[in-house]
């Protein structure tokens, strides 16, 4: 693997070969191993979100907006990006991932620069949660990353793209810490990420170190392997997981419970 070719690429161009070239492996886990808990928690959401079959059955604005964007995200027009980003923003708001008390906001199409093989390149997140609640309060930084699976548009693999975004996020955060604030860089950070295919998520814990950031910057093979952990929610009809998404209520309850458990990694 150390002899694999490495070249300066934007995050949208990363492939599984780039993960291998930087000694990165993705390991899928069940919910107990991934979340570190025996049972998934009950989601803290409006009852209508849990029980209304569709937007027409709701009485309040927020559940209506969430379920309507859920339907739109499941019906991507041919050749166009879907409403997945809109749905994710509404979902994070409903689940309490964002808000004034937390100092977090959701951004779409956030551009982040990083260095790959000696050249500056960029990643563009579909959605990210920006955090300004820590020492970086004057410089909001990416806390959670969302990448849509766009294989209905092209053949790109979203998993390497998400990992590239996480590497760029730590580079970006450390550059602000050192250059703007004069505080030490973080040696490592586990960055949570989500890939969304329609409304069905796959959850990721992506450990990024300064060693990995430097290896990507220099185009070198790091000695230390990076193991990314991932979890696909276990729903009642696995073969129809992506075609059904969060529309069926039994699927919805499980997925929302996974989102509730995932909060611990922010």
C-alpha cells in the first residue's frame, strides 16, 4: 500500500484507493460496539415526528416541515441533487443538534481548504454543524460533517469524500488555533460524520491525527493505520433500507434513536 500513487486531489475526487494510500481502513460495527451502549435511547422529538405517517397528518409547523422535506429527499429528480441537505438541516434542528443554547448552527456547502501532496485543495461539505461554543468562539469550526451519497448522479464513492472532509476539518481547526488564537494545535480529534442515501444515514467516527494530516499534506504513507468506525442502522427490512428510508414508522424510530445516541460524539 505504501507504493500506491498519491496525487493532489480535491475531496470530491477521493476514491477508496486514496484511503488505502494513506493507510485508512473503514470497519463497520453493530450498534452496541459503535455507540458503546446496550440499548438505543428514545429520541427526544415531537410526538408527531414519531407517529405521523406523512406531513399531511401533522398539526404543527416543525413536524410538517421535517416530514415534507423527508418526502422531497426521497424523491430526487433525475439528474439533480435531492433535498437531502434541506432534510438534514431540519432534522438536526428537531433533534437538538443545533441551537442557541449549544452555540451550533448548520451550514450547507461549506468550503474548507487543506493541503494534499504539497498543493492546496478544497473539500465542500453538503452539510456541516459549525461549533462556536469553545475557545474558537470568534471562529466557528466544523464539528460534524454530512456527505450525501450522490451515486444517482455519478459514480463517486461518498465514503472517501467524507474522510477527506474530516482531515480538512482538523487542518482548518488547527490553523485557526495556532495562527489566529495562538493556542496549541490539537494532536487528534474524532470527527463524527454521516453519509446520507436519501433519508437513510450511515454513521461514522473518524479519528484524525496531526500525523495523518501531515502525511496527506506531504503525500506520504503514514506508518500508523487509521481505523474509521461506521454503523448502518439495523432496520426491519434491510433489503429495502434505502428505498424506504425513514418513511415507515418502524424504520423511523430506529434511525431517530441512532441519531439520539450519536449526539454523544459531538
